[in-house]
C-alpha cells in the first residue's frame, strides 16, 4: 500500500490510464483544429470530437447534437444559467435554486440578482433534500429556470431529480441540473429525469481537468441559450473557442468507461464506504452522518466527530487526503455552508470530514484510514475540553460561551 | 497549509494536557471560545500561595492544530512565572514563537484570553482564599 492515500475523489479524481491513452494521439500527431474543414488534420480532430460527443450522450441518454463542450462544469453552469436568463429575459426574471448548491451555481445566481433577476434560494430539509412542496410553491409566472444539483459535492445527497424535472415540465419552467458528482457514479438519464440543461465535468469522472460539457435539450422543448463567449461560433453558436480535442477525447473515453463499469463499480464503492462507516461508527461514540444515507452517492461519506475540530483531525491523519467542513480549512474562515444549511449546528460543521472513495481505492486503504481516524479522534478527544464537559454531564448548549 | 515545525511538535506532543480541580482555591480556570466558532480553550493554573508562583498549568483545547499548539505553549510558559509575569504574556509572543501565519493569529489571541481568564478566576477566588504564609498574590 502506497502512502499518502487519496480519499478526496469529490474534489478531483486521478486520470484513468485508459483515458490518458485515448488522449495521447491528439497531443501528438493528431494535433489538428476540429474547425479546420479542408484537410485531414482537421477531419481527424473533428472525428475525435464527434466520438467524444457520442460517448457522453450515450452515458446520459442524450443525442450527440445536444452536447456542448466547455472548459469545465463551472463554465457549463455559468453558460446554462446566464444563457437562459439572457435568452428568456422577456418571459421572466425569476430563478429558483437551493442553498446547498455548488458555488458555481450560487455565485452565478447572485451575479444575476445584481443584474435584476430575482432568485429564490430554497432551504433544504435536515437530510439535505429539497422539499418538493416548497419548490412547487416557489414557482411563479415569472420563473424561467430551476437549477438544482443531482448530487451534492460535500454530503453526496442525491436530490429527487426526476420529480423536480417533472414539476418543471408541468409548469413550463426550464430545469438545469449540475450533475458533476452524479454522472458516471449513478444512472443519469436526461429523458427520464426531464432535465433540460445539465453540467458535466471531466476531472470528476477519471477524465482530464479543463474540459466539461453542457447538455442542452434540442426538442420538447428546444432550449436556446445566449452565448456568454463571443467568437467563431463553435458549438452551434453557444460556445465559441477552439475545441480542446485531447480533453474531449478524454472526457468521452471517461464516459464510455463509466457507462460500462458503473454498475459494478458503484457496488464496490458502496461496500467500501459502508465498511469505513461501520468501522468508524462502531469504534467511536458521538459520530454523526451528515445528510441522508439512503439518498446518497455510493462513494460519499460525510461524518462529524463531535468535540473534535476538523482541521486538527486532518493534521493527525496527514497521510490520508480528505477534506473538512471546518472553518479553518476554508478560504473564507466560515464553516461549510452546506452543513449549516442542514441545520445541525455550526459545531458539527467544524467537526466534519468528507471521505470521497474512488475507482482506485482498495479495502486495505479503507482499513488503514479507519484505524488512523479512530486513533486520532480518540487522541483529540482526550485533548478536548468539550468532550470532558459532556462526559461530566454538562449540557454544552446551556454553557455561556465567550464567542469571538 | 504548511505548519511550522514548532506547531507540529506541540500538536504531536502536547505539553501539560489535563485538568486541575477547578474547585481548588489555588486553581484558576479560564474557558474561552465557543463550539460554533470552532475553538474552545480551557486553561488552568495552580498558584503556590507561599511564593505567588504558578506551579502547575494544564490545558485542553478543541480547535485546529495552531490553537492546540498555542495553548500547549502557553502552559509551558506559565509554569514558574508569577501571576503578574503571566499577565504580561502577549499573543504576539506566541505568534512569533510558533511562526503562526496571519490566518492563525486568532488562535494566539484566544490563548492570551485564556491566560487572562484563568488568572482573573484565580484572583476572584482571592476573597475566599485562606491566607497562607502571609503572601497575598
């Protein structure tokens, strides 16, 4: 077993060697511009792009023509939301999203608020799920778009996407879904899920960084977008810029592998995740799983070890790469807004660790990680005045703290 | 984020972890911070009435590595000091000793607050403390 162990697969995933192999020719001899229509270099590049488009489309139940390539999912989400807001401005200016969305969605919506849009940020229930009744109520005559993610990047909670899509369809509102964490991990189908626009990332599914895609529905309804980047009119005019041919070949290959291997892989990952969960929870008291365990990605475990601060825990398990919702690990010095939205209290956000298990993790690595986390949590609880107080029978919620 | 060697040393080998009897008249207890802020420090001193010197110092900290290191360092510095000398410890001394980056300065501030809170608690007990050997701290 090699150290350090990588268990942060929601942040990014390693490139699958088979993906790298598929990309290599387009860095080397086949370097052509896919927009060059008059020579073989261009034709070969274009063929690679169209193969990639088909591979992505077939993973998500789409038509290849409905795939627009971008630089990554943040761009896809920006294009989807801003593109709809601009294109459908005459129809309405109201957008609905949720408090636990990725920053790419939240910050795009906040930007549009400044430009005159009205945005509803739906709260989520304690298990992280959007309340469908609330969503129904939030839709007005002015609503043009609902943007709800498929699966959350921190807690792995899977939203009732098909129901959300159905509600949107009934009400004639477009539905954008950030499916970055879900595509390739769980079955995603834009037809049965009634999705109109969907963001996809390469590097979350063992593909390369710097490439993503946006699914844009072509019929029933035909979705139109105002381009956000002006230029040569590539990608049906929706996204100008020379195509990243090796990246697209890689993203396509990653989707093909996911399509073939997802069923077996998700079973294996869920077994590893449950193994980790069971080991941790049987050895340690006062550990809490954040978000629904039932509606969850097979590879995600987000768990709070009460009375232990997340960054200090990361420091103790420094040969295991994971992340924490603790304020100390964030650039803003705020604890995770996703965990805060669950209403569990900031203290549990500070104590949270996100494990993201991936294709290349082994049972041995999981066992090593569990043992390490258990010993460090025990050590830090010996150091924790809160754990001591609780063991003395003190109710921490009744203590007069000197917040700072 | 890279930690300084001294922070790592205190984190890996924290000094003076534990608790003193908070009902002891010679023990001063300071608890600062709040769980929802992500750090709580408990720092305790035991003062020798005869000499006015801090004989023992203990801490427990819920917080990041730098918070643990700051409080561990504080207990080391407290031992052997008089209460007045202890009162003079500044958070900047801790920042310098541990090479804390700007984002971790609040950890040192919390440690200074904990020292002061412990001393104030000890002093507040003075009214009820039995006079010993004629020395009043």
